[in-house]
């Protein structure tokens, strides 16, 4: 049965740009090879960690939204746990409300600050 998932993982910041892209492509290819479909990918870049992990204070964050069969979660978890370049990961199955929120966020309807229209001030002289 196809489910929609959101995967966020943190890669060690010491990798070169080419190694980082290769690492990301490896997991995307796994999802596609298991008859999954990648809906959205988002590069969050290097961010400060809340606490040191493996003596590292920063990490490269990456988000992937995908649909796949439920058995892919166990395969991904096993690969992430074995990969020494992955600091942390989280796979979340999205319910109908999370799917709706995610779609709005991708379209830019959520997450961006709305600017209030500036009212013209008219100064009156007394």
C-alpha cells in the first residue's frame, strides 16, 4: 500500500560537495528503485545543531517527501543507521492533514511572512 512520507536527515558537514550530492542521490535512487515517487526535495543547507553529535556542531540538512510502499521504511532506517555520514534522520508518515499542510508549504502559502499593506498617512494641519 502506498503511503506518503517525509524524510529529514542530517549529513556530516565534512563531506565535499560531490560526496554530499552522491550521498543524497543514493537515497533518492533507493526510493525510486522500490517503486516510490519523490514528490519534493528541499535543501536546507548547513545549520547549527542544538547539541554536538559525534563531536560536530553543524550539519547539512535535507528534506525529501515521497510516496512508497510501507516496507521501504525499514530498508531506509537500516541504511541510515549503517551510514557513518548520517548524523540523524527522521521518517514520518503523513496523514491527510499533514499532506494538506505540506502541499500549502510547497506552494508558498505557509511559512512566508505576509506583509501588511501600508496605509497612507495624511497629516492634517490644524
